[in-house]
């Protein structure tokens, strides 16, 4: 009986070791400042595994997941990393991908619509999601892979969380011509400045 227990203990140890050895990294994250990775405080670099949770503070963090995918998390952002997608819980992230990697936010799935794209995904204060394409075209999909919209550069869009009735019905919201956020830096949509200047000119009596 004792011999059987010893053998069982050895087998369990071997299984535990095999499981540990089979855990491979999916990428790395670096920061010039402070961040938290899986509840550990980090001020330089860290290795990422499936399910790793990254939280930024006052600095942005750069994530590299193989040669085809990189992400930049904005300040005060939080996300969970997986080999094929990132779940953005708070803040914003910039996705640069040549494949099918996704950023999932509030039930919405954002990924390149073509072979290569770069886009910003931001969870806003009301839990709606802003998607702004930087280069290439990105697809925004809802439940069951239903396509809500393709977002192109210069035309950011805001989508309600998938819990909202309009998103659940698969109805894309109207386009919003507003300021898009990229890692805490404002990017002004083309034409906005020209529209303001034209408005000021028409309202100035001296110009008539």
C-alpha cells in the first residue's frame, strides 16, 4: 500500500512538472515607468503568458506578441492578454497587426479587415467603445461574428457596449466627427480646423 502511494506521488509530481513546462510565453511587455503584470509591480520588462493581466499607471506600455502583432496600452489602462486576442477592460490600446489578432472591448471585436492595419480602441466613460483606424481598414464585429462596420482612417466611430439594445440588434451607430484619442494624445480629425475657420470667417462682419 505504501509502495502504491509512493508511485502515485511520483506520477502526480511528473504531471505537475509537465504542466508547468508546457506553459510557454506569448510575448513581452515593456514600460518606462511603472505598471502591474499579474499583480506584480514592474518598472521595466516582463514576460506575458495566456491570461496575463497588464495594468498601466502614468506611463504607456508596449507589448510584443510575436513578429506580427504589437500593442501599445495607454495610461490608466487595463487588459488581459491571450495568444489570439486582448480583452481591454479599461482605457485604450493601439493594435498594430498583420494578422487576425483582435482587441475585445465591451463585447465588441476589433481586428484588421485586410492583411495589415493599425487602430486605436478606447473604452469611454459611459462604456461605449471608440474605434479609430490609423492605417488600413479594421472590422468591428458583435456577437456571433456579426459585422457592425468597417472603420477607415479619418472616420472614427463610437459603438455602444454590446449590452445596449442598438448594438445587440447589430445596428452600427452614426459616424462621429470628433477628436480621437491615441495614447492620451489628441488627434484632430481632418477638416475640423477648416470648418472652424470657415465658421469664424462667415461670422466676421469685416469679411463681408
